[in-house]
C-alpha cells in the first residue's frame, strides 16, 4: 500500500459502531460536539438553520462522518432533544421537584422542563418540528425521547415499578405536555394555559384525587 494511502487511512475518523454498540471515548466526544453545534445553530436560527454542512463545519467533523452518525437533520434534532432531556433529568435528580403528591411533583417537573425550553424558543421549535416530521426511519431515536420523558415523570412520581393504569396516565400526561408545547410555540396558548393543562392532566396520576378515580 502506498505511504500516502496509509497516512490518509490513519487520519480518517473511525465510523461510529453499529446501533446499540457502546461508543469509544473519541466517538462520544465527536458526537457531543455535533449535538452542541446543532443546538447552537437551532438556538440562533431555528429548524431551517440546522443544515448538515453547517453542523459539520461548526463541529469540526467531515460531512460524511456526520451522516454516519446522523442520516438526516431530523435524526440529528431528535437526538438533540434526547440529549436536552438527559441534561434536564440529571438536574432534576440533583434538585428534585417539590410537592406533597405525585401529581404536584410531576406538574412542577414538566413546568421546569417547559421553562427551560421557553428560554430558547427557536431550539424548542426546531426539536418539536423534528419530532413532528419523524418517520419510521427515526423510530429508535423517537423511542429514546419517549423513554427519557417517561423516566423523568416516573422519577417525579417516585415509582420504580408502575402499574399499567399508571403508565397509561403517564402517556396522557406526556401527550398533553407535548401538545401544550406546540400550542405555546404557535402562539395559541399562554404560559398560564400551559400550566393549567399540565396540572389538569397530572391529576390523572394521583389515585388520591377524586378526578383520577372518576
């Protein structure tokens, strides 16, 4: 093999492992750069600002490498949302929500998540649009977002082994939170309306609440 070819091969970034395989430290650092760059671009210019070439340049990776990690902008932004939720989850574990009942703690948790998104509305809009546009090819990434959201809610409830009825209530709460976020982003709901809708849905998870037993 010519010396130039050996040098080029040695300098080329290693592709990410198959889905589900653990990342090496170098791959994880590269992935973190990509996600941070994507979040910055979305925060400044929304969904349209997240162009794959711009992400590659901002994160200092080759465009081909970026596509090996994330096949499309939708894959990328859904991964950004999962990353944002993971950071929120870590924060909530350090500073758990206050509240005497599971419903109160979940409502406070989701409002804290909402306020975090409210601080960067263009980023929030970009992530929500990506979730809306996601097709079956993005199902694993969307499922990760759903699992992360469920884990956050269950932590707030203080549950490790929820019953089927409780899981059903959690799904309703998650759907309400997502719909309320879309309504706020589109200007169809105020912050007060968002809080009211979330608190109303959260009563479903509290068996002590008469409305939850009805």
